[in-house]
């Protein structure tokens, strides 16, 4: 286990938080259900996500990866501990405040896309900006995203008229368009073939390198993780290890060890 995982929150508070922390969990625990049926999906997890870093979150099915992402972003509430976005403790926010915070600072790419069926691809992509009265769609950025993601000819189509991979790419463009501080992606390459997946990962990598985008990506795919700066491993709701600049083989070895 790395030193960082062992670092106690008191130590990090004493040392002062790094100024480049954009999201962090401190002693985060999430329990579903009560009594015999209780499941501890997140168990005293402390982790920091830094600006401009591309992090993969890996671990067996049911280990708590999605729960970590949902609690970190305020989509779900911790049972105990704290989830910060910048300096804001999302655990103290009302549902409405939490949703305003998400809209202004965070982007999401869900495994099941969550596209609005009655809106075209373009309308789905611009939805987060259209919902914000103070924001305007950056048409140049939208055109660039659509071109890189290969969906420029599909913008007028409804989600039902798109393939699974195209829907996923629309969801990626929707997450990117408001230029959020952090993008949380839950298996964004899950529905893609290896070529499209490679292109998407290369694009996410470019967004990190050139725009300073921070990305937290849940993935089961060692190749996807190898595009990241950092990989963290979750098991039974606990953060059990992490590595930097992982190769595909590093990740496969670790996954075998954990499963
Ligand atoms: N709403 C819920 N009610 C009860 N238990 C839940 C709920 N959501 C998640 N869990 C449980 O919490 C644990 C962690 O679930 P989570 O969805 O975070 O896993 P995961 O690592 O994302 O798995 P996968 O790789 O299959 O997506 C699992 O045991 C799951 O059954
Ligand atoms: Mg999950």
C-alpha cells in the first residue's frame, strides 16, 4: 500500500491541503440498508483527486467504485465522513445546493448514458449549458468535440437513431461542453469497440494534457487504465492500492491479485 493511502486525514490537514486538490474524500463511509441486510459499499476511504490528473478507479464488481463516484460528486450522501469539491463539503449541502454545485463544476459520463430520448444529439450535448442562464454554447468547442468524437453528422438525430457507441460519444461531449472542473466517468468505454474506445481515451488524454481537465474514470479495462496518470484499486469499499503511469501488464497483475 502506498504512503498516500496510509496518510491520515489529520496529517494532511496539519500539512495543509494541496492547492491543486479539486475533489477529495476524507474518511468516507457509505452503508446501504440496516441490520443483517447492511452493506458497507465505501469503508473509511480517504483520497484526493488533483487538478489536471487522469485517474482510473478499478476493482471487482460490487467493490464500491460507482458508490465512490456518486458520493464524491454529491449524487449520493455519505453515511459518515466528508466529500469535498474544491473547498466545499458536499455533505453539508441541501439537495438543491448540491445539484447547483454539480451543474456548475462537475461533468458526468454514465455507463447507461442518461440521454434525454426526446432531444437530438446536439440538444442533449448543449443541455447542461442551456439549463444555465449565465452560460452560452461555445459553438467552436462543440464543433471540435463533435469532429474528434466522430458524431458531427449525427447531431440532428435522436438517441434512438444512434448506435450504442455513438450515444456514448454524445454523453462524452455533453460532459465536456460546460468545461467542468472534474469529469466523473463510469465505464465510458464499456459500449465501445476497441478502435472507438482507443480514440475516446486518446481524446480524454488530450483534454487532460492540453486543457488541464481533471478526469476520474471507473473502468474494468486495463487498456483504458493504461491511458491514465494514476490508477487506484478498490476492494470491499476500501482503497487498497494505487500506482502511477500504469502499464497494461501492471494493471492486469493487480486485478488478478485482487479478484
Ligand atoms: N442503492 C443501493 N442499495 C443497496 N445496496 C447498494 C446500492 N447501491 C450499491 N449497493 C451495494 O454496494 C456495493 C457497491 O456497489 P457499487 O455499485 O459501488 O459497485 P461497483 O464497484 O461500481 O460495481 P460494478 O463494477 O459492478 O459496477 C455492492 O455490494 C452493491 O450491491
Ligand atoms: Mg459500478
